[in-house]
């Protein structure tokens, strides 16, 4: 059994204390086991007590199933820790990572500080593959917990999950890069108070034709101005095609419809020099290209993820420049419409303009 006395007010103040995900009873499921490869049992109903905000005595359940078997738990592997607020001076008991149905598990005791705050970071569990929370209880004084003299009942007011901090690259393109502009030429300026409702789905599971980053309305005056950068690079599910839509001349079009394939490692790169001699680079949106749009989509793949999408500063070389033979073979006219080898006139091939006779 491990016993941890956490956290003093100064340390607690340095923790995130800004978690947006409350720990709820709905997070408990029945699983096929208790290892990292366990999966949820369909129709495996879990009767889970939820007593956050209620008066409790020593040894009573805060959150957890009526049966505390090891295959009934909340999988918190993707989070960094737990934080909350309770009656000052009590001890909260967290029971983690059983290896058998009835035990053993890691019995963690966390003390509240003078303000009732408490935190537990999962890094304290050591090098573990999974974090399975079986239950949360109030620790009794005779179990080694703290219980202020004269206290009859206590309350756990909140229990929140601390999100893992993800280091965002300095040049990561986010929804905040999109603005409404006075037009679509090189001399356009940002419209003050021109709100843009921009989808941002980096790191989320997406299907074919789904938006990665872009405004709900794809008008040409809603874009991210990337004129000061050399290109774009990112990482996604290997074998898919990412669609970049640039430089519209009208509100609804035409624009330059660029398709970029990921390589075997999921890397993709597009250098703006491929656009030719242009005065500006306006990125209207980024989507997943569907197979029926000429994009690549591996057999059997149901969802894809674009995990990184970054701007390449001018003067630096791309980290993951790749040759893209499939994209080079796709032709577009100046209106962004796909054409074939029989088309006569100005065409765009792999971002470059050619006259096809």
C-alpha cells in the first residue's frame, strides 16, 4: 500500500486547476480485462454511485461502482491527473490499476490542503501503460486518513481530470489564424470584429471530405494569410490525401485546389513556391480528400487523424519534404476544376501553371 500526502497550497496552485473535464459516473464501464489492451464490454452495465456534492461519512463512496471488481473502472490513461475540492483536512482515497478482479491495486491517499484543494498526478504511479480508476472514497481516520476533530460529515465538491499538456509547435496553424478580410487580393486587410466560426479538428478522428481546419462558411474572404511563410508541413494517418484550398479570386471561387499525399510515416509537405509567382498566399480551408475525389484512402480505413499542421518559416527547409507522384498527375484548370490530358489551355499541375496544347 502506498500513502501520499499531497498537496500543499503552493504546489496545488502550480497545478493546472483549470481542468475542463469533470469526472463523472458515465466514465465507468465494464471492460474485458484490466490491462492496456482491454476493451469496453458492450451492454456491460455498471451501477455507479456518484456522490460529488453530497454529505458523506468516513469510508463512504464518492464515485465508483457498487461492485468494485477490477474490470469496472474509468480509463483515465489519456489524462495527466485528478484535482478537486473537498472539506479541508480530510483524506480522499483513489484506487487504481488492479491486476485481478478483486485486487491487488494501488491504494492512493491524497490529503486536502487548508482550502480543501487536492491533486494527484498520474506520473506518481510510475511507468505504467494504463491508468484505470476503480473507485474514489473518503478515507477513514482508522485507515490512516485525516479527519478533523468534531467533523461529522464531509463533502467532495468537485473532481476534475487534468488534461495532458501538449506542446504546441511555435508555428502550429490554429483556428485563430483565420480572419475575415476586406477582400482576397494582396492589399486586403482584416475586418475588425469580423468574427469567423472556424472548425479546428487537429488530433480528431475524421472521415473522407471532413474539415481539418477552416470556417463554417468557406467564402474567399475568410482565410489565414500565410504570405510570410515558405510552406506547410504536417503529420496524419499514413496513406491519406490532404486537400489545401488557396487564393480564391471570388467569394465562392475559383481557387487553387491542392492535393497532398502523406508518405509511409504520415508526413506531408507543400511548399508555396509550387503555387508559382503569386503575391499572396491565402489558405481558405484544409480537408481530408475523399477517394472518390481523386484522393488516397487505404482499404479498410474508417477514420483518419491529422495530428500536426504547421507553417514553415521562410529561409528554412521542410523537415518532411516528400515527392508526391499521385498529386503531380492531377490537373486543374484556372477555376480549380479537375481536368484531364485532353484539356487545352492553362492548367495547374502539382501547383504549377502550364499551357497544355
